[in-house]
C-alpha cells in the first residue's frame, strides 16, 4: 500500500488519483491519517493536481489543530491505494510480457496479420468514440462553516449580510442558521457550494475574518465532495 514518495511527481499523482472520489484520506472528516500524509509532503501540489491541491489546502486550514484531530497515526506507507507503487522490475517484466503477447501474432501468415490489424483498428475507433462521449466534470464540494462573533452585542444579521456579500467565481451560498454557544452569544452556521479549482477554504477564511470588528473566528464544520 501507499502513495510512494510524496515529495516526487509520481507520489503526488498517485495521491491526486486517490482523492478523485474522496474528501479525505480516511472517512468523511479530517483525521490523523490526513496529518501523516500532509507532513510527508514537501509543499503544495501543482495546480494541475486539482484533487490533491484541494485536499492539501483543506488539511492546511487545520494546522493549529493537528494534535487534537481524531484517529491514530500510522506509517505513511499504510495509507493510500493497494499496490500504488509498482516496482520498476515488475513493470519491465510486464512490458516483456506485452511484447511476447504481440509476438504470438507476429508470424508470416497473411490472414493472421490482417486479423490483428483489423482488431487494432477497431480498438482505436472504439477509444476515439469513447473520448468524444466524455463530459467535462467540474469538481465541487459542500462546506459548512461556523462564524463566531466577539460577544453577545454583535449584530448577527449584519454578520450574515457581510458573509453572503462575499462573491467569488465558483462560490454559492446556501442555508444558514444561528446556534447558541452560551452567555447569550450565538454563532452563524452557514453552508456553501464551491468549485474546488476556484475556491479554497483559505480564501473563505481570509475574506470572512477580514470583518475583524465583528468576526472573531471561522471554523469548518463539514467538507464533502458533491
């Protein structure tokens, strides 16, 4: 198991593929598994590895909470897909096997050669047809945020108005509600849908906490791929 060396392109590509249909390394919330993989990397993935970059930014937003996250740390090699790293020797053997398979058809019989050529042409045609049918899928995520005020005198209606006033390409605000937290203080819990390639949690936190006279902090309650 494992992604391989997460400081090299091959390891980052394996991580990107693994996160294509997952929000986190294990389960539906950030955990020690994410911390282990995050700390094995040398920095943020490149923009073309959109799944890995989205995950990296999400885990990075929990940096100050790493020690308190749920789960038990395991070696980084125990996380990821089975057989993610294929030994070079085995790959070379596979290549030799492929050559051998082709050689089985490589006799002098004209009919066999014609059949092989026809099969190859059919495969090419099928691949071309499948490629045309593929649709571009835009990766999106649903995020639930907690926005906390400084005290019970903060106008939460104004806080919600400010938050909903944040506009970004790839961001859509959804439902919200006020939740009591004690001593007469209420926090704003609001959900949104974002396009992963365009909007990161760091962007949201930066813009929301910029209202520093009214907003004390912002926390991420849930993060799930649509």
